C-alpha cells in the first residue's frame, strides 16, 4: 500500500475526529452559557418576594384609583420638578 | 493624598509639616490674646476700621491674619461664649489659605469658619458661607450674627424660593412686620449679596448665578463677582452633589404613553434569560431572546429601526424596572416619585432622573407620567465653584478624596488634629456568607449591648433594609427607633435619645453627616456609643461619617461593620466563585470571617469603586468644560449688553455682517443667484428698500454698497422716528432675546450631542474629542444664528404704545425675558413703548423650574420674603409651613 492510499484512509478519520472534538467543545460552551450564575444570595428572597408583592398591589391600586395617566389638573399646579440626575 | 509608606516616613509626613508651620501662626495669634482681652467691646469693634485702613494702605490679609483672628476669637468668646481652641485656629488658617480642613465630628467646624470669614470680609468683596440646607444657613448666621455684628460686619442669608434675610439684632417678627424670624429681617435678594458675609446653600448660590445670567436688566442681577466661599461639608457638595448639574428648565412636549407600554412590557422579562445586569457599570443589557420577546409583546417589528425614541424608552424602562428599587432609590409620596439621596438617605423632592428614567419609574409605579423638560440654563458645581477667586472647605471626611479635590478644584486637604485624642475603637469587619446570617448576627450584637445598657446606632443602606432589621428587633422584643426618609418626623427627638442608656436606633445615612449624638450621663462609663454598619458603602467617606457619630470630642465608643457576600459592594468586586468556594470549604451561616486582612480587602474594593466614580465625574467635567467655554462667551456678551455696551454698533454690525455674507455668496451675473439673494434680502429689508432683480443686475459690482447704504439709511430713519432712547431699548431687548433664545436651543442640541457622541467610540474616535470638535461647530452655528436673527428682526420691530400699569408690575423673574413686559419701566403714569414682535418659542416665565425643588422664577418682589402659610416649611420636612413650624 502506498502512502497515498494510507492518507486516503487516514484523512477521513482525522477529519471525523476533528469534527467530533469541535462539536463537543461547542456543546460544552453552550452548556456553560446555559448554566446559572455560580452563586447567588437567596437568603432574603422570601422577604423580597413579600415586599415586591405588596409593592405590586399598591401599584395596581394606584393605577386603578386613576393616579391618572391622563389627568391634567395636577400638571397645572405643579411648581417643582425637572430634571436631571446623571448629567 | 496617597500614602507612600516608607517615603513618608523618610521625608516626614507633609500634613505634619503643614501643621508645624501653622502652629507658629497660632502662636502669633495667641500673643495678641492678653492685650485684646483687656479691651472694652467698642475698642475691640473699632479694630475692624483699623484693619480696613491698614488694607487700604500697604498691608494684605496675611499681614492682618494673627491680629484679626485674635480679635474674632475674643469677640466670639464675648458674644456667644465660644472661644475657638488652638486646633480650631489651625483649621481657620487652612480655610483662609484656600484649602480644605478635615476636622472630626464635634470639633466645631462652624466656629472654625468665623475668623477666616471675618478676615476675608474686611476686603468688602463679599464672603460666602455655603451650607447643605436652608436651616443650617439660617442657624449658623443667626448664631454667629452677634459676633460679626459687633465687629461691624453685615450678614445676609439666602434661602430657597427667593426668601432672603439680613441679620438684625433689633428685629422681631410680628404682625405687619413682613415676616422673618427673630434677629432675621426679610430683605431684597440683592441686599443679601451686598452684605459683607452671605450664608446660603450651594443650590441657591448656583441658581442665583444662573438667574442673573438670564436677567433682562442689570438692575435684576443680584450677585457680585464671586470672591471667596467657605463650603461646609465640602465633600458632600463638591463631590457627591457634583454628579448633578444645576438646571433651570421649562416644560417640553407632553409625556408619551409609550412609557406606560414599555413599563408593562419589560415586566415580562426574566433575568439572565432576557437580560443581564452589569453591577459594576449599573447597566442592563438585553439578550437576543429579550429583544425578540419585547418585539413580540409590543408588536413592534424592529425596536432598533427608524424611530430612535423607542431605544431611549426601552433603556429608560429597563433602568426603572431592574436598577431602581422602591424604598431604596425612591419612595412614592403623594402620587409622586421622590428620589432618596444615596449619600444622605434623605428625600430629594423636586429632583428628577434624566433621560426619561424618571418618567419610566412613574410609569412603573402606576403614577401619572409627567412631561419632559427643556434646559434653559445649566451649570455643574465644578464649574460654578471654579468661578470663585478663592475657595475653601471643611468636613469630617475629605482625605480619601484628596486627589479629586486637587485635580478638579486645586484644593489641598489638611487633616486637623482633634482637641482631645480620639479613643473610639474601630473593630474589624465581620463577613457572613449571606445577608440573612449577617442581619441575624447584627441582632445578636444589638441584643448583647442592649442588655449591657450601651446605646447602639445601626446604619443601613436603604429604607427597606432598615424596615427589615426593625422587624427582626420587634420579633426579639428589643425597643428601638427607626429613622429613615419615610419616618423622619421625629428626627430631632430620635437623635437626642440615640446616645442615652440602652437606646437602639436604626437609621439610614440620615444619621450620618452632621448628626451630633450626645451621650447620656452614665453612658461613657459603659463604653460609649457603639455604631454598627450593616453594609459597606461604595465610598469610604460615607462609612467614616457613620463611624464618626461615635467618639466625638474624646468620648469613648466603638464601631463595627457587618458585611456579606450578598452585599452590593461584594457583588461588584468579589469574584462570583468566592462565596461558592467558601461554602464548599465549609463556611456556614454561623461561621463568619473576621480579620484585618478582610477589612483591608474590602477597603481596597471601595477604593476601586471610588476611583471608578471619580473617573465618571471627571468625564462629566471634561464634557462640561466644553459647554463652559461656550457659556463663558455667551454670558460675557450678555453682561456687556446689560452693562450698556454700545448696542447700536452691535446691532448694526450684525446686520452688516449678515448682509455682507449673503452678498458675498451671490453671483450678480446669474439670474437664479440674484433671485435667491432677493428672497433672502426680503427677509431682512423693508419692502421699499428691496431692489428688483433687474435693478440688482444693473448695479452689478456696486450692489453690495447700495444694499448696505439702504440698510444703514433705513436704520437711521427708524432711529430718528422712534428716538434714540427708544431705539437703544429695542436694540437691548433684541440682542438679549436673540442670545437667550439661541442659547437655549444650543443647550438642547449640545445635550443631544453629548448623549449620542459615545457611539463614536465604535469608530475608534475618542467621544470627548468628537464632542469638542462638533461642539465647536455647533457654537459657530449658534453665533451665526444670532447674527441671522438679529438681522432679520431689526427692521420688523414695531413700538406699541401701552398705557402705564396702575401699579408697578411684579418684577420679572421672567428670567429669559419672555412673554413679559420687556421694556424698562422708567416712571409711572405715562405711556411706555414696548417692542412688539412675534416671539418664537419662549415659555411663560412661570413655567420655569429648577431641578432642586423650587420655582426658578420666584419673583424678586419686595416683601416676598415672608414665608406664606402654604409655602413649604423651611425645615425641609416637605410639609406646608402652616402644618409644621408655622403651626
């Protein structure tokens, strides 16, 4: 068997091996991307959830009470405000 | 100043060297003590006249310093019973020399300022003492007023909403007296600035500067040239507050419903899946999935398409939803979002976040979304305070920011020794695995100290954390007080009790700077006040301010910070794997880390954040410096006009320049070109002066001379018809109106440029360089626009005779000269001539506002200084005067 025949057999094998290695690497990377952050302090999550729920209830109440996206009266009398923090 | 360990030891501490030099001056001051103590009051008072005469001759302030300081010290001892200690005089010398005196809590900064204020006021150029709020300005002026008064110095106080007082020992407020307070007589704003010494807040000095540069006449300017200012709590004002420029603005377009739509849409997003948070940069970045989800929810095919406003709304909504948290960054009060100051823990009514973020938070909270605004005048504190010829400051915490003070303000920091040695024990930080274990440990420590009778002050970083800790203590049955921006009505009483036996006080940063906690009688023997910090702040100064509540004036005390891997500062700088690894190594909730090494590591992390924040502020200044150059030129031109510069030459010059520029560009041999030229000239010249195209062709090369002659003739003809005096008024008004209008436009345009110029970085161009280049072009355009408008308006002005008003009109805060009476009022009961030309876009004066909780255009009317029953109370409670101190 000549060198050419040897190469003819080995090359597809090498190429297949390379492809498998590349596929495994990308899979590993994708898996790493999917992984959540290594560590997160969740010790006060319950408390936060309670507060968030209470805040959400207040938001809904404000929206329903018409803390009024369309109201105009207040605009006229407002004497403060304007702008800006953060340059 | 950076500490360079062994080099400092080798060469000697520069601070110590400075103190050594100043001690010699203090010895000189002390040499006068015996002589002055023997003088009667009137002879001591007469020293002021003597000093002024010596200044008028050959001497300068430094020559007078030892004796003048000794006089001020003696007078303070006699009038208010406070004789500055020698270490306070060191601080006084530092202030006079235009530097920063770092003095620990309770060392008497306010008294330290008296001598340098007196010395510098001898020049008669006005000395300003800048405080952080109105109450302190009034309190300090009234307290030391007797000293200055006895020394022949006048004292004024500027307050929010254009309220002004002068110190008057005879004054008592009463029925029909026009309001005011005991010893503080209401007066005109201008009188306050004419006083030898003026107390006020940084905001008021800044807004008065801006208002003065919007004033339509010189009579309405109130400030003199800015000579010398001593800034109390200098790090708070020149560093923390310096992130926010002062802005006077008016309403812009109606707020868009888009804010609401985005607020609802971003609520559907999930962290890590749809967006990621960069804690260090405080930035939220959407993922591809997040973008797709939003486009689906909002039914927008491409968020990043043609309408760039969508991106702005999106960024604002993400910021509001993810980064801004209720009871930490803001509270909702009376249907409004009120920002909580990160450094002081106090509410900042009237202040708003920029770039639509405030509107986005309003939408998030289901509140009415307010309009956006247009800037009319703005300046950063950095550039405001650079206007002072001499600047000095005092605070308890400056050294960590010495580099910034030096680089931005050219201010050196000198650390003043305490009168008595400081014996507070600052214990090492204790690090817990998570927040729950940290707070449990805090409660355990409070319980132990409480049982021993020691008072404890616990600092929290937010309102919500103070409420959480309060709930834990309540569960344990430990009596305590809570002081935060939501519960501040009893602030004075809480602070009064905080140093008493077994007192437990939970407070946000409100109990930091400026809070003087005095110990109860038996408390020193128990070990004094113990301060607990429940989190490290980004800035070491804020931590040091909290620690500083303990150990004042040589009292015993101690402090300790509890931190956890869940804290913001740790999240930003400890690598994510550290807490995970600690857990794997067996660290439990009950097992804290405690060592000096950990404390040092945390401080290094803080130094990094401080450096990062310094860079942000430095960048802000670098950008503002570009606008500052423009502002200096425009305000300079305004000033010349107000001071009666030759307005005729100015207006005629601009008219001729504009005509020449049009004529230069025209080709007299081309019909088309002449047609265009005629169109342009029609906008400037009166119809009878406008040549026909045939005429223009015939004139050929003499066309320019002919047009210029006609324009000048017409100007003279109008001047002859209305009278030179009226014509000067017209010119004065026209120039101011045009400059103001185009300056406002320029501010808006350059702000837009600043927002967008960051994208240049993608093209490998430094955004600052691009900003300078494009800013310069825009300024050229501004000057051209002014010339163009003056030329196009001058022949269109008509004078309208109006009946004289029955009473003198309210003086016009009408700073930008808009929609108000524009002509000067000279006498009563005779018709006045007012220019009457259509004006473009200026809003009514009443619509102007500041970004610091006051009406920008509050009238400078006589008698307006009385606090109305419905006005906000001076104490800053946010309540109406009638329901607070006026009750």
